[in-house]
C-alpha cells in the first residue's frame, strides 16, 4: 500500500518539466543580467561609453538614458522568460526585434559616417550574438504553447 502522506519539505503540486534546456536557460539569464548592467551603465555612466567609442557626447543625454532604461527593462524580461518560459515567451519576441532593428539603425548610421566602424563589434556582442538563440528559444516555446 503506497504512502500518500506528504512529508515535510515535499509539495503536493506536480511541477512540469521546463521546455528549456539548461543552455537555453543560461542564454536567457546571461542576456538578462547583461542587459540590466548595460542599461544601468547607459543611465549612470553614459559619458564613459561615448569616450570609449570616440564619439562626442551630445549636450542632451536624456534619450541615451531612456534607452538605457529600456535596455534594463528588457533584461528583466529575459529573466522572466527564463523563470516562466511559455507564459512570457512574447517578451522574448520583443527582445528579438529590438536586437534586430536597433543594430540595423546603427549600421545605417555607420554607413552614413555618423558612427565609427568599431561600433560593429559593439553591435555584435550587445545584440547580434542573441538573434539566433532568441529565435530558436522563441520557436520552441511557441510550439510548446500550441
């Protein structure tokens, strides 16, 4: 006869296995923490960023700081996807489009001569490396939700 009593430290709620592999979860957590840190730096240390890139700092920096706030918010979103993947999958789709369209705009400014070519490296490591993993994770989560 099976013992149906709940022991201390046990839960009576069955936990569904995560649809994400450990590698996928790592990518989301890494992107989340990276974006939160990058966003905070864009708000608080924007002048160092301009100096490092050799770009003159604009007089009005609030738009840069607002982008930093959005970058940090996206970071929170990636952590939410890592925690509850299927329920928060559409946050990842927004992040995918952000990491696709933002660099395209920056590339247009590089081609126009408004940004230095070294920005390509920044774009690759800040956004480009996430495009394929984000798309794969989003497709997996969408199929799981269906």
